[in-house]
């Protein structure tokens, strides 16, 4: 299995490295100075290793599908992956195993690209979103990469499979004034946390791990969990007041440091709406970020400024929110 990681040096330069397991050994290589070039190099290395494996293996140890999945699960458990994700990976791989059994395939080396394509077509008929399906196919691909590393098969049937494009025109839901009034009136212990999300647009994953050291001269200075990029933005007065009174512990929000506590926080937010409404509009803590973007655009904030405030790498991501600008604001600029 291959992975990409980055390091930021004292000079501020970021460099990307790759880690690949081959014949039971870990190979580390410098890949480049950008994520895009690193991904291109790692794919080339994976392809070359697959060709070498195909040429070098003459005999394969035939292994039971069940044993292979259990071995893979134990390997994943040795990493830093969370327990819930380990369970998800195990479940998704078992989906594919059950599909193979249903068409009469019980051995790993009997599976080919056609079976993988048939499975993808079959899963696409479900009501699952493209993002969920792509995650599932990624887990299965990772399983077969592990099987190659163990010498059980020659080729990964999911290698080169293209991700499913989400062609739906999804409008991201944002909280109305009435929604916010209801949420804040019922917020209880989560009031300060909700207010920080609403007034800074910070991702909840970044807000969970906020520490006093991240507040510098009324600026929020923090490395974002999702991208690894640094966020350096001024804090509005409301956020400053909340953060000043919650700087006593190691974390600003000590009460949200476990998966259980964070899940309860999300469930508390969702309890303000009907279950069908929550599912239809995907209401969660990230909706505060959508609301922040909506409010800033309606104030006339240029999208280039909003890009910086949200920490987006690409302006195209920020432009997703462009259809949220109210008619009066659009007319003011035309």
C-alpha cells in the first residue's frame, strides 16, 4: 500500500514523500514539492511495482477470502486509523466478498477487472451518494493492494478504476435566522462552540482541536487538519470574547475531545430539526461553515477574500457558494 505525507521545513517549504510497501519492506522516496506532482509520481511507482510483481511471481499461495480479509483488518488495526473507520473498511470489503460469493467466486486469484466493473455498476444502482461509493471502492482497492503485498495475487482488479463523478446540482444548505435562533436557544453547553463555528467559518475538525496558542494577537493561526495548509485570519469581536474566556485548559473546548462527545454535539444540533429534514439537507456541524460563507457573500465580501477566510486552496471551491448571494447584492455590483 502506498501513502503520501508531507513535511514543512524551517524555511517554510513543504516537500512531499511517499511510503510504499514492497516484498515486506518499506520504501520511502521524495516525490516533489506539490501534491499534484507527488500523486503522479506515486502512481507511476505503484504501476512499475505491479509490473515487477507480475513478472516475478511464478506461484501464488491460494488463500481463502475470509482469511485474507481478517489478515487485512489486523494490518489496518496496527495503524492510527480509528476504530469506527476500521469497522467501515471491514464492512465494505465484506460487501464485495459477498458479491463474489453470489456469482460463484471464492478465491482471490479468480477475481478480474470485469468482476470489479460489474460490482461498481451494481452498487451504483443503490441510493448511495457518489462520495460514499468512491470511499467504498477506495477501501476495496486498498484491500487488494495489501493482498498483492502479501503475495496472494498478481494484480489489483480495482487498479485504475475511475472515481464516480457527482453530477447532481447540490445546493448546500445554510441556516436561516429562524434556524439560528432555535439552535442557539437550545445550545446549552455547546453555545460557545456553535458561535465560534458560525463567526469564523472554521471546520469543526479544526475547532475541536483549538488551543490557546492558536490565538495570536486576535488572529486565528492554525494548521488545518484537512489540507495541512496554515490558516491565518483575523477574529471577529464575538469570537475574541468567547475565546478569551475559554483559554484556561489545554484545549479551548476540553469537553469535545472524544469521538463520543463530538458525536453527541452533532446529534444535539440535529435534534433541532425533523429527521427527514436533516437527511435531505445533510444538516451537521459543517452547515455552520456554509452559513458563514453565505453571510459573508451577502455582506459583499469578494470571493478572493472569502477564499482566504475559509482556507480554500482553489477559488473554484469558493465559487460553489456564488449562487447564494442575494439579489440585492448582485444588483449593487452590476
